[in-house]
C-alpha cells in the first residue's frame, strides 16, 4: 500500500468527510476507485473531485447485505480485482440507553457494525487473491472509551474494534493486512446528520450539545485524517489513532481504565 498506482480501492461512505478525502487522495496517487454511499448527491460531488481518475460509484446502503454483495460483483466486473477496502460508512446517535428505542439500536448497529461486517465478508475473498492487499475498518476514539448518551455509538465502535482486531490475528500469516482506525474529533458532518434527542429530563438539547462538542474539540480535518490513514497503512500498522485527542484519550483509558470519565467529562461542553 505504499504505492497506490493502478490499485483498486473500495471506499464506503465516500459521499462526505473522511471517505471523500480518502477518495480524493487515492485518486491523486493513481488509484482506481469504487465508491459507495447512500447519499447520491454527495457521492457525485466526490466523483467530480477525483478528476480524471477511474471511478465507479454506486448508491448503496451498507446495512443491506445483498446490496453490498451486488456492489462487490459490480466492482469485480469493472476492475477484475480489489486491493484495498475501507469500511468507512457510519452514523451517530445520542440518547441514554434507558430511553433509546429498539429501532434506533437496530438502525445504528445496521450501519456502523453490520456495514463493516458486510463490507469485510463481501470483499475478503477478492482481497486474499492479491499479495499486499489491505482492509481498513473505521472505528472511533469512542471504540476506546465510553461516554454518557453515546451508548449505542460506543457499542457499535467497540464492536468494530473487537471484530477487526480478531480478524487481524486470524489473517496475520495470510498476506492480507488489517488495520483498525480510531479517529478523535474530526470536522465532518456526522454530528449534524445524526439522530439526537432531548435529554430524559427535558433539560438538554443533545443536537446542540453535539454541535458544540464538535466545534470545540474537533481539531482534525478530514484531509488530515485521510493522510494519517494512508501513512499508517503504508507502515503496516494495525491500529491508527487520528489526532492528539485520540492519543491522549487512549493513554488516559490505559492509565485510569475504570474512572477515566472523571477526567474526560470535563472536556464535554455543558
């Protein structure tokens, strides 16, 4: 993955944020792209930003296994191979666990966790055909620590971490490189497109709190995040921490594994 020229790169959630930046940077490095997203308009913009690079796009709901398998078939039919898959698509949700509906649990798990499973299972047989191929799954710094009102999001991102780390162990001798990514605060639109609710006591607007949190703490741009992912991938790292905040949070979680929230809670805007 040090040289992406003529490599076939698959990216889910490519219609915005880190997915878009990854697509643009891979295009500049000579990759052939296969991009999907549920947002057709955002996907079209990403495609336009990739210039003259070969780009296949498809509007796909990653929570739909059949749709992901069909996307894989289309990619293989178009390019004949797959070298790198980035399972990036994700959504956010904020609510106490007690007050979260089962429908919202199913919605976020379907995209954040099952989307990663579907992307991995669909493309792994193709990846294993090519020496030096790689699979990248995007977790979060919230796959390292858990915070109040983020229980559903935490559950999905911890699941992605566990799934990916197990897969990395299983494929250690196969020639397939597997990396789990833990972004800290990234300036993307995920908070603005999430499902948020007023707190159980009616006293707080979670969407406003989330926006303030992103504005105050998200110091890393999607372009910076994409560069870090590709740099760590070239170095064959198994875990990628993006941003100083992610490095600090990772360290605090190891030093204070039970009571880290007493420190981290002070960073959350009130």
